[in-house]
C-alpha cells in the first residue's frame, strides 16, 4: 500500500501537504528579529525561494522534485508550483496561495490566506477556504493550520482543524476534521514523526521511526521524499521542499519503520532508503518509500522565471485539506459496508 507524507488521500488526503521533496536551507530566508517571533516576514515574498547553498559554495535553485515543478518570478519569489497539469499560484501583499480549476460544469477553488511566517521565514499559521460547485453537487469548507519549530529551525508540530458541508440533491452532509503532526528531533536528526487524524470520534495514527545506521551527512539539509514520501499534488509538502517548513535533518535516514493503526487493524513496514548525490552534495535521485529525481539550476546563471513552466490545471481535483481528511474516513466506511 502506498503511503504519502502530507498526502491527503492517505495522510492528509490528496490535497497537497504536505513534496516528492527537498527542503532549502534556513539561510535562504529573510529575517526580522528572533526565530520565535511571528512577524509575517514573507508578505512581500522571499526573493531566495527554493535556493540552497551546496558544499562547494554554489547557490542552486530547486526546480523539480519528483513530479512537482516550481516556477519563479523575475525577482526570485515563488510564482507557482505543482504537477504540470495542476498548479498553485502564489501572490504577495498579502501572501496568498490559490488553486483554481474550472470547466465542464464545475468550479473548484482552494485558497490559503493569512499566511504568517517567523523571522526564519518559516510558515507559522495559515487559513484555508475551499469552494466547489458542480452540476449536481457543491461543497464548501474552511480551516486553520498552525506550525511550531524548535530553536534549530526544525518543525516540531503541525496542527489543523476544519469543517465543511457537502450538498447533493438538497441533502447536506456536514463534517469536522482535524490532524496533529508531532516531530521528535535529537541533535539535528529527525527521530520520529507521528500523524493523528480525527473525525467524529474515529482516529487514525501513522508513525514513522527513522533509522540512521551507516547514515551519510545531509550537507544541504534537504528533505527527500524517500523518507517522507510525498504526493504529486502535495501542497504543504511542496512548501517543505523550498524551505517554508524549517530545516531538514542533519543526516539522511537509511531506513524508515512505518506503522499505521486504525479501528480496522495495524499495518507495519520497513523501507530502506538510498540517495544518489551530485558532486556538489545535492541529491539527484532517491529510492525508499518512494522513488524519483530532483533538478536544480544555478541561481547566478538562470533567470528565475524561466526555470520551470508554470503549470495549468486541466481537471477537477477537489484538493481541500479538510475535505480530504473527511473522505479518508468516509471512504473507509464505504469499503467496510
């Protein structure tokens, strides 16, 4: 069974937290006062979005992680990201991320606003509003997410609560969903991650325990999808990739012990993780919980806007975070019946 980190069809259900994935260095971000302050530093945009510094001192910009593509404005700020057929568009002042998809009788809009960052440039909170209208049904929902970090710039917790209503043939189905991600770190290493999903008294828990036997140094502090396992439509995960969710681990995990528990039972699996790096220390490909490749471009030699083609949406994807948590439980109930 495929497992996806910040994948909202399994972990946050096919919306997008969660990256086939790389995390940029914390030094890629602007600062205000202290790392703990929620100062909304990125309202006008981070001009070094997606930039990492290699072991040779080069500054490289992340342009591709698995099937996720990134495009940038002329000033270096992020312009859009997503798969080639399914994009999130980014605007500033205020900092807002929008996914719009329409056609064939439907309209689908997912907006992330009130995005606040701390002095390290990491997102600390955001709001989500989702609206879908089709020929025979419609759906509307809202939610809020908060994120915390330790003194080293590593994410320690992400919590979200949301609610919505699905309407079909005059019948209304209301729902309230939540998630809680807790990350444990020790000396720069990610030791464990626990994801809890709750709706109407039901609870699913996924646990990732990381193995560092014969682990190699993560010179660029990147998050790689073979140990975080990211989906193509991963919104939050894609932000991890370019540094909006803190620093990655100091070592590459050599394996992941994965456990999933719900009212139907327990699933356990161990994944071996392998990394293939370029001469400058950046990861070019990987295997593990998922496999894929990564691409970069030299910041000094490339006009940011030309790095990646801006994607255009072509189908109804219904990507809302909390809607998809609701579907996680709803689909499980349908299968049981």
